[in-house]
């Protein structure tokens, strides 16, 4: 199994995980990373935002990490507008 196939499988598992448990913040965060890895920055931000939203509502201990991940991608998108990505 190639690396690209494994990445696609991972995204599918994260999607299935949040279908089963829509409050699974870690799955949203990891799905965001999988999208980020594929340079799908806007989609990644959407997943990171969902992870942050859920984490805030539930007092999740990884709220800081999820927020950091989201802000990193947002910063890269801003940089992309200036040709820095």
C-alpha cells in the first residue's frame, strides 16, 4: 500500500469517526492535518475550527493544540496571498 493510499484511507477513517461520534474533536483535528498534508488548506481550517469548537464546548484538554493547528494553517493561507507558501 502506497503512502498516498494510506493518507486517503486515514481521511476516510477520520470522516467515518466523526459520522459515528460528531463530538470527536481529535478526529476533526487529525482529519484537518490529513487535509493540510494534501495542501487543502481551506478544508483543513474547517476541520480544525470544528475541533476547536467542540473542545471549547467540552473543556477538552487539547484545546490549545487544536487552536495552534488552526492558527498555523490560517497564517499559511495569509502568507499564500503574498506568495510565501
